[in-house]
């Protein structure tokens, strides 16, 4: 499966998913402006009113190996509208592990977009020899917790009000043909997990 891909969300929205590039800084700003204060807090673990300066530079500076991001767009009135971003940053102490974060604008949450972005990102991670994702998720972030649970992640509560998440990326995710659709990706990963569990 190569990016970019086009697909349709559960709410009928047609989306384009492609790697983030440095020129997407304005898209990151536009997407951030469409996030509620709660979604901003769940992403950054603190109040953030503007996306600018060093934070914007950090999010836009993607090298596609140690730091990768995939973004989702819809089209309206002839222009691209940002809907969400999933990214990982490789651990400096363990090259096979990366911390992951996902952001979806409020009106497109619970449409399957977060899961889709995460799975596309997982494919990119396996290509770059990353086998495990970790994440910290606030305990009131029910949407993200549900996504990680669907993937069979290990989720452990911590004393600071977050969950520590670990997700092993299935080996079969890199065996897909280049023209596999996201639906095929979901099905193949689920079948791999079920088969593994049935042998246990």
C-alpha cells in the first residue's frame, strides 16, 4: 500500500491520505483552528491557543524515517481541507519503537478516520523497521482509547491521569500489495491477529 490513497469515511466524506510535507505548515494551522479546546488539551496535555513558533516548526519538520506523519484531507470548493494527522517519533533509546499521536478535527471524530490514519502510519513504520508503537493518552480520551483497544493494544493506567499504551505492529501489514485498500488492510491485520490468538 503506497500513499497517497483515497477512500471514504463512514460519514460519506471522501478523503485523501498522504505523507505530511514541510509545506503543509499552513494546513496544520488550519486543522488546529478547527479543534475544540478539549481536543487541543487531549493532544498536547496542556492548554494551547495557537499553533506557531517552535511548536509549529517541530510538527512540520518531518523526515519520514525517525519522524513520520500522515495527513488526511477532504476537498471543498476546490481546496484541500485538513481533517487529521497521525505521527510517530522514533525512540532515541530503542530504534524499533516509536511514540505515536493522532489528531482528528472534532466534526470527523468517530468516523473511522483515526483508525485509518493509525493503520496507514503503522504501515509506514514497518517499512522504516519500527515494530512497536507507544502512546500516552489522557484517561478521559475515550475515542483514542477505543481505537487502541480495537488494535489489541496493552493499556496500563498511570498515576498521572494517563494511560500508557503499547501496540505491536503486525508483521502481515508489510505483506500487502501496493494497491491494497484500507478496508483490505483492516481485514488482513484482523485476520492475522485472530490467527495468532487461535494458535496460542
